[in-house]
C-alpha cells in the first residue's frame, strides 16, 4: 500500500455493518431478556396462578417489560461499571524484578513452615553401594 492511498481505502471493512455496536449490546440484551422472562413467569404464577391463559398472559407481560428493561440496562451500564470500579480497590502488587527465584521460594516456604508450627525433617539421602 502506498502513502498516496486514499484514507477510505486504508481502513479494513467490517464483516457485518454495525457488528461492533451489536457486540456491545448483546450481553445486556440477553441478560435483560432472561431476567425479565423469569421474573414475569414467577410473578404471573403468584398473581394469576396456573390457569389456561397463563402462557399468553406471561408472554404479554414479558414482551411488555423486556423493551423497557433492555434500554435502561444498556444506558445504565457505564454508570454501574464506574460505581463498581470505585467500590472495589485495586490489588497492590509488589514490584517484581526478574521473576521468582528458587531462593525466594525457599524463603517463603520456610516462613510458612515456621508460622504453622511445623518442622522440616532433614532429607535422608540413599546410601551409595560400591
């Protein structure tokens, strides 16, 4: 590709137009669909009971609530993510230099052994027969 190629030719086309936005909506779409499906079924059972028109009234309730729940959940997602990040503290990591050495593993093992009140038996080497 030369430096004189027009900008519209430099970009790679997407396989499906709008796939990036659909991919961002899919988790909210599926979660709200499943949640409203279960909640409306339980509430229909509690309020109406298992009657002959249960399925029809359940589907009516579900198809009424899902279009309300999905956009609300999708629009609230960034706010919920920001709140979640502010509530959870990031883990504080010690700075690692070269990685884990055998000496560091041995030191940690010794410290844990002492903390738990255990002792290490001296290794018994096999006798070499000549």
